[in-house]
C-alpha cells in the first residue's frame, strides 16, 4: 500500500460518508475511513465551501484593514475583506467582498495563492487576492457584521502582523503571502 | 449602546446557548444572539479547546517540518508539530506534541503569540511556541496521523512559506510569527 507523500493513490479510503449537520454556511460530514494502517476510523469534519480573502492596497500604497467584532471569540480582530465562496469564480467573490466590506473598487486584482485554514477539523480553503489601486467608499456590511475601516501605511500593517496583533489568522497569513508582491 | 471597538461592553448579547453536537475533539454550539443592531440571530460555531503549535529549531539552526496527509482536504501538507489543547498548561502540550510528532526534546522553549484560526465559524485559538536546540528522535504519531519528517535550512523554509508552499495555514502563520525571533 502506498502511504508516502510520493505515492499517487490516496493513502486513506472512504468507506462511507454522511452529512450529519448543515446550515447555510457550512456542514458537518462524518466518514468511515480505512487509514494507511488498515484500521477503520470515524472522521468528522466541517465541510465548508471555502473563503476568499483580499488584501486591499490604495493608489498611494496604503493597506485597508478592518476591525471586526467576532462573536465566536468574543473579541475584536484586525482583518482584511473576506467572505465565503458563494460563486464559482473566485475573483467575483473577491470583488464582491471588497465592495461590501470597504466599499472598495479596484482596477487591478491578482490571484496570489491559497491555504487550508484549519485542516485537522475542516476542509476550508482560503484563496488570497491582492487588489491594487483600491478606491474605498461607503460599505454595505451584512447584518451580522460589525466592522470599522482603517487605512494604514504598509510598514505599520506588517509591524502589526509580525508582532501578532492581527489576531485573525486567515487575514494575517493572507498579508504575509502578499508581502513580497508589494 | 456601545458598538465600537473602543466600547468596554461586548456589543452582542447571548440570549441562550446550546451544544448541538459533540465528539472527543470539538463540538458545535448554537446560540441565540442579540446583535448591535438589536436584531436576534442564531449563530452556530465550532467550539474547540484550542491548538498548540511549535516551530522546532535544531542546534545548528535548521527547522524541522512535517509532511502530513490530511484527510479533510485529501492532500499532503507541510506542517509543524501541532495538537489539540488537552492540558491547561500550554507548554506541556507543546512539549508533548514535539515528542510525539518528531521525537523532539528541546532545552529552550518560548511562547511567541496566538491567533484565531477561523474566527467566522470557530472559536479555535492557536498558541505558538518556538523550541530551540531541538534534538529529534523516534516519533510516536497517533493512529490517525500519517507523517514524514524533514529537516530543512531556515532560508528554504521561509522561501516555501512566502511562496505559499506550506499550505497548512496554521503552520505557515506560526512560522511567520517566529521569523523575527530566529
């Protein structure tokens, strides 16, 4: 049985799969799995359509951050515009989130990379875009969004990121992935 | 009503709270919440005890990475030792994960910072340690862990991180948070 990272076959086999919970944003999937050792285990994980994050840069090279209240952690977090993937075209989602969260319109947007946000318990993947020459305007946050917008110089944003002050991990990592492109 | 990030009162009020799912690793909590606008909403999120991540550095300054098969995403990911918080003392968890995943024993371990891994849908918080002078040995992975160990020079690890090749986001961000401490 191939069970190394060079093998082409998936090392674990799905024997059965069942959705045991669902809401409009994500579900829970419970699978019976045969692992590389031959043992059968139950693996339950959050099934999520994915997220799209956008680092917004203004025409004069500043970065637009959001301070967002997060009920899950009962805390305010520095973030970048981000939202669930509700359209097949990732760039459409990126432009929509930019518009909704900071009233942002950009001339240039480029795809940077992706990462898995929490791969032990969720399949959520975050795709990261860099938006340049962003003009900000009136935002239209969703009902369950409580956010404030701040435009900061690039050096201050990266000082905050390295110092661990951007406590939303998906935003902090998106900023790091864009750093060499700025 | 205070609803800005400078306010001292939490801007949302929990009206009721119920655990609707639970397994040994995490649960789902469903709350009825009054938001800052006065509207009542249902907020359902993954309740997780937290994770502890460790960046392991060898006596000659190399970094120990793990290539791990992740069933959630059906993919191999570059990672660092990490595990669920199963003890009140974070450093105890960090040393245990180091031992289990890379057979690692270290003389110096320091706390770096924390982040929220997925704050829209989970309360999971990841606390990050930097372990120096790590001697690696025989590992004892858990039954559901399929991992390979690689020791790489620091510059190569950070090249991979900036290039988006470390697709486990929690590991990539932990590495960035440690970068200025190396």
